C-alpha cells in the first residue's frame, strides 16, 4: 500500500475530536505540500501577467504559463495547441455546448446524453436543445449500472450529432465503454464530449488513443488547487468554433467596428489566466507520476475491495451499481436502510468521517434509480486501510444513533 499521508498537511489535523477520515475525494481532493510549494514558489519568483509585458518577469510568467500547458497536455496525451485552460470541468463543458453546440446543431439533430451525467454535462445540452431545436435523447444503464452494446446501437443513430458522456460516473463509479461509443458516434458523423473529471485522478487517460473530439477535466479532483481545469479539443474543431468569452488576450486585433481572434487555444482564454493554478496542476501531475499509475491503481483497488467486502456484510446497506473493485474507479455510493443520507453523513462526521450526501449533481440518475439521494464514499491515494475500517465501524452505529436498533 502507498504511504503518502504525510504529504498532506490537512490530514494531520483531527475532525470532531477524531482523526480525519476524508472520503469525499470525488468532490475535491486535498493538496500535497509538493503542490502547495510549487504555487508558493511561482508567486514568490515569477508572478506577472503572461502574454502582456516585454520585461523579463513577464516573459518568465509567460514561459511558466505555456510550459504548464505543455506539461498538462502531455499528461492526457494531447498537444499543447489543443489544450484550453478553464476554471474547471463545468466551464470546459459549457464552452463546448455553447461554442460548438449553438453554432453547429440544428432543429431535428439529436444530442445523446447518458442519464448518469453530472449536471455540468447535461444542463448545458438541455439549453442548447431548447435554443437550436435539437432533440435531447438519453442513454440508460442496465440493472447493474452498465451501458450495454444494445443500448448504444439503439440510441446512436443517423440523427445523432453529439454524444456527451462521462468516462467514469461520479455516482456509480463505473467506467463507460468510451471506445465503443466513439466508434459508433464517428460512424454516423457525431462528435463525442467526454467528461474526465472522475477518471483523470484514477486512471491514465489518453485522449488521442480514445479518439474523442473533446475532453474536460478539473484540477481540484487530482490534488491541484480549485479554479483550474482544462478542455482538450481536436485542432480542426477548435479552429472552427467561435470564442466562448471575449476580452483581453483572446484577440488578434480590435477596431471600432470589428475584431479578429487569436489562434486556438488562446482564442478561448479571455482575460488574465490563473497561472498559479496552472503551476499547481502541473505539479500535481508530477506528484501523481512520481507515485506511478501501477502503484496508484493497486492501492485504490485494494481500498475499494476492502470497502465493498465490508459493505456486503452489513445487511442494511444498499450499494448502487455493480462491478468489482477493478471495475470501479474511486467511488462507492450507498444508502442505509430507513436513514436519510444527510443523517448518515452527519452521524459519520461526528466520528471524524467525511462523506458526501445528496443527489451528487446527478438528479436524473437519482430519479432513474428511484431514490432522492444517497451517500457516497470516494477515495484517493492518501486514504488507508485504517480509514476504511473506521468508516465501516462508524456505519454500524448509524441505525443505532437513529433509534432503529438497540
């Protein structure tokens, strides 16, 4: 097992008088000192506005900005010219919906969205459909949470123009069959928008090998600061799309009556960039690679297996989605019989265990599952087998706290 807990200062503190067991990594991860130091060093030595000044400090800031772009693009298998910096996955997904969807979709075209999508990869497409006359269609999983070949063949048709799916569901934790989706979508001339927010922290992602058209991810879910993320887009698509936001640094020239845009990706990067966040994201990727994907995968699968085995022994627990530990990435969603998930999370918090409770920005999936909400435990490289044991033992007391068992 990996032992990196010492790298995360916040985990050295307790919570409600107990050691902090942080199992809300699907919402955001904690940050290692290596990332915090990289951000601090940037602001101490290289801080200026990139692409603005000709003085040496500004040139250094520009170099840091573009070097970070190249480093981050490499991590997902992209070219630097295909990586647009955004605040997070949500902004990246909105960029594609509004810049591509509003300009290239027409009445009668179909947008195909997985019902398990995070609202960030669903609501923008609802709005695009409303404004263009395109028709929103949904993919549905089987009883175990899997997207089947039959469902893909049924829903991807000659009318499909966009397929929007997450590589890993933030509720079910299961891996979507991306290659099959891409192959079928491209066969009918559709583009694929892949949400990688929950996959990039837990598995190698190569956008070129996957052959997707767009891919979005957030830094804060993979040990980087909040407020930084990225969008991968095929060069030819980014070139054809109009800007999403307008302002400084995204222009080639401006006159009183007209303007021309900079080349992508800068065309989509209006205003001063979050260079400190970019530095932090690059440092987080360096940190992950210093541990190694083989070690990360083995560590997280062991935690998932331990958790799933423990939950199966609790007859009052319902786990959503099938799959073994190897088929899940980072997330286990569950409910405790006769106890609202908010009460579950509050009781666990009293014992120092942090989990998420609610609809997880996936209300259509909750409706499909026939529930209003659920609790979710999500894992990271710093979680331990002891964390899992504390979590499972705390769960055993939930129904007793609610007066349902003696």
